[in-house]
């Protein structure tokens, strides 16, 4: 039988000329949905229109959320409850409850993916920030949260005029495990610490209200896709039926920490389970993962939702259950609350009739869903009378929001190579700038996937041309089957400097499309080499991509004088690029992922989920934490136009962990101790103070990354990011960066069975070129 993947198809972002045809506007396309008759917010408990609703306790704002939800659930019939288990939730007119659409997206701005958001003449645009992979390269938690605040403001503004909902299924906190993954662009990279901190900050920006009411929500965020999800479609292996075989150590050490942080530190309102299986069990039907971990261990205050049509895939693609009703019952009994799709709406009644699921389980699910809406004020009457009631179209695409999009791209851009005398270019001395490449003047490429309709676009050609005279040659399209080398060389030879804007787009890497090769597509490398060979001035290679590229040829080529990575930089990407190229902004971004050589993906099976190297099989491991092979660029790489000096001001050489009398490790040599239950771990702190001096001629923001290399116990990472901070320094000034570490949290590792242990012995701290030895002892 043919599978129904209609809803999932909505989520696929295909870079198609046909889709853009009707809305081409100066080299970019806008996607609008038909104008909706709804121009005001959808909400329940409209007591002004229907005063009889005042008699219902669930409409009484003076009561607590729990009391209100309990009252509401008791008033619903079973069929009415079932209608609330799907993303397009039903209405209950007798209780004054309208239909509600749960599915909206806000990965890097309000997105038109999903039925919850509409762009039209009421709200034609929203601010489009860089894809998270570039934003994370800023290593700036304040920026992460500030972007979230702007996105939630624009979401609330759209909600007030009936064009969006209040529940956004963002961010994506999966680990960028393999460089071929098409959705790596949506993530914060390969490191669990950075991914966790990004997720928490973005969630707080989306959710936290300005009135200090901590249990109420501005909008509801969702951390996805839980868990070990990072294979979409590789050599015919698809996410719908992929079984991720993951060790408990890797699950707790790499894949789950961002989700745990989302719940415990971000108080996220939702977690989305993924399509794939983990160790033979579909995540959306795994009691241990959902009820056991998310709800039981982490105490999620919110709802658990499926990825779209996951239950359909569990039945049809994975053949995990025998009947549709068993599928519905399995997911609900496992702890699922909401189904993106129609499965629970169709088959839950049958599951109840067959005795596969109790109505009390359905009560639990709708209780979690309604509690989220209560916290959003959905049941508090007209939102015009609430805290964000004054927001509207005037609060979308404001000058401040658009400037923040530009600033986010500036902060994320990574300078990877810079020969003396190359960057920054002087606008006064450049009379002619050749701008060449398939991504030089393609606006739509800049916004990546899960995009909305941006306020405006500034392409690289536009941005660079605002400062100097430019000559443009496309050179080839993104696939670059045949490069127009001669035309490109002609303009390059006559120019004072050349900027080549190469890379990928959504036809190369995206949801449902993983890469096979990680080199520049087609003849792009040839185009770069040939252009560089005839250029008389600086040659700046700009790589616009979600994933890393094997550009070793350009690293080794002295004629390619500079390399910049700009990710998918959002609506203002071209302006931000120009700011860096001409020195209006001093680059400070750092790579959030390893850039591997092509030989790595030639050797490594993408479906091998192991993080740690295995010498017996020749498996080289993954990420900077475990991979020991050759790289093109490393995690954390990134240059500046300045030089910064580091000096360690304060750092202990020994730290003793107090253990109670009679502890086994007092009489027996121990390699590690328990990091969770050990009393000696309580409030055991460690201070690291670092003086940083800007010895350059430009002001700049410097990213300080604090790593540790722990003792070689429990197959621990060879290197691990503990913390990071930004420091802003004017020329020749200095400042002090202070790291306050929790010894048993930051200097612990995960053992082979998933328990967190404090590794005793020598830890080597790394900050830039500095190394400091620290011994943990008892």
C-alpha cells in the first residue's frame, strides 16, 4: 500500500525554479499563502462575546493551571479528547474552544513550513536570521537568546492578526555527527556543550515573558528530534525506517545532552520524538525514552509530540506494529501527547475499543497539551487584553530586527585563511572588484531551509557593490557541471581583487537529502583555481554552505589568499559579508564542526552511529572529541584581523575531592568516582581566570574556548569543550575572562554504561595555545 507522506512532503525544502517562477522579484522568490479571512487571534474563553463561559472554572484566570486543566478535561467527551491529540486540533463549540493549529516553525525566524503560519498582504514578511549552524559559530549565548526574543515577538505579532500560532517546533538540537547530513545546517554543530547552550538560550528567548511570570510562556518552543537522529536519505537508507544502533555511552555522552539541557535548564515546553528507531525501537513508541527519561528523569513541563507522520512510518515503513490501533496505543502508552499527523485522530478510538489503551492515558496526553495552551494565555480571553496584545505587523521586520539579522551573520562568519595583505580590503584602493560564483547573486540560497519570507535580501553582490565598483560573472550554476572559465578569468584578470562565492544550496544538502561528497560541487574547484591563476590581487574564496567542504586545494594554493565560511547567512548575508571583507567588522566566528577531507566520507559508513574510534575495525571516530585523523579545518578554528595574547591569571594545579570516612576509594585505588551521588561533589568549585590582550589595531570580539583533555579512563574524549565566553576589546586593551567551573559536572565523563563519573588524575586544560595541568585527587 502506498504510504501517505503528504505532511512530511510539506516539510521538504526543494530549491526549484518552478516553485519560484510566480514570485520572482529581483533574483529571489517569495512564497505566500492565500490571504486568510482570519485577521484576529484565535483564542478560547471569549467571555466578552459569550458571557456564559465565565461560569467555567477553566476560563477563570485566578485559578492555577492544573485546576483549570483538570476542570476542562472532565468536561470533554472521549471523541473530543481524541480530536485534541493531533496537530490540527478540533473545536468544542459548546465550551467556547476553537480549532487550533499546533504546527508552526521558527528555526531561524518565522517560517512558512507547516500550516500554522501564513504570509500574505496582512503580514508579507518576517525577519530571516542565519541558519543556526552559522549563528552558533558566534559562540555568543546573548545573541542566541536575543534572536529568540525577536522571533517570539514577531510570532506573537503574527498571532494577534490571525496569521500564526503560539507553538513553534524549534530549535533543532541534534548533534551534527556526520558531515554529509543534509540537516546539519539546522543545528548548532557537533559539540554537546555548544549545542546545549545554544538550545537553552534560544528556548529562553522564545519562551520567557517580559513580566517575570516564569510559568507563563511568550510562545512555546520545542527541542527536536529526540534522539540520535541524523540520517535523512543516504544511499537509499531513509530516516523513516533507519535503526540507529547507539551505545548507552554515546547516547548519554553525545546525543542526549542537548535535549536534557533544553528540559532542565531551558524549561522547554515540548520535545519532539524522531522518525528513526534507536536500538530497534521507534523513538515515538519507546516508553523508556519518553515516559522514562523525558517525563520521568527530566520532569518535562510540557508535551511530547511526534515528528510529522512518524506513526504512519512506524506502521508502514518500520512494520513495528501489526495494526494501526496497536501503533496508536504503543505511542500513547509510551508517553506521547500529540501527533503531528492524523493517525491518533483516526485510530485512538479503535485502540480504546480493543482495550489497548485506557482513557486515563488519553486524559494525561490532553492534560499536557492543554496545560501548554493555558501557559500561553490561550484560555485567558482576548489576547488584546494581555501582555503582548499591542503587537502587530508594525513590530515585524523593524529596523532593529533587520540590523540584528545582519549582526548575527557578522558574528558568525569564520575567517579560515588570510595571507598577509589580503583581507580586509580597502574600499579606497579597490577600483574594480570581480565578484564571481554561483552563490554571488542568489538571494534565496542565503536563507537555507525552514525559511520564511524575508524582510528583504542583500546578496553578496549587492553588499560588496555598496562599497566598491563590481563586475559580476556567475561562472556556473550551483551544480557547476560546466564552468564558464574563460569569461570568469577575463573579469578576474582585469580586477584589483576577486571574491569567489561558491558552496552549496538546498539542491545539494537539505532535509531528505544527504550528501555523498563533501567537495565543492562539480567544477567549482576548477573555477576557483583557474580564476586565482590569472588574478593580480587578493583572491577571497567565500564558501556559502551548511556543511563543511574539503577545500584543501584552496588552503594549499597561495593564489587563494583568503577563505571565509558564511554558512547560510540569512536575509542580510551579503551586507554582513561586505562588512567583514572591507574591515567594517573584525571577524570572530569559530567553526562549530570539523571540516573533514573527502577521504573520510569515502571510508566511513554514514549509518555507523559510533562516536568513538575503533582501532580493531579501522573506524576513525567522529568529531574533534574522538576523531584523530587528518582534517581540513578543526572545530573552533577561526581567525581575526587582530592578534590576541592569553595569560593565565588563576588556575589551581591540584583539586581534592573530600570523601567520607570509609569510602572505598580511600583504601582502593580508583580511576573515577560517581559524579551524581557523591557527597564530596556538592558545591565543589574551580575558578579559572584568564587575561586577554588585544595587540592589534582594530577593535574586536574574541571567543575564548576552554577545553579539557581528561585522563584516559572510560574511553573518555581526547578533548572536550567545558565552557566559552566572548570578550570585546579595543586596540591595545586587555580584560579578564573568568570561568567558574563545577568540578564534578565539568570535569566528569560518561562511563561505558551511561553513568557520569569524575575522572581522577591529570586533566589538561586548553585555552588557545595555553595548556595547564590540573590533577584531581581524593
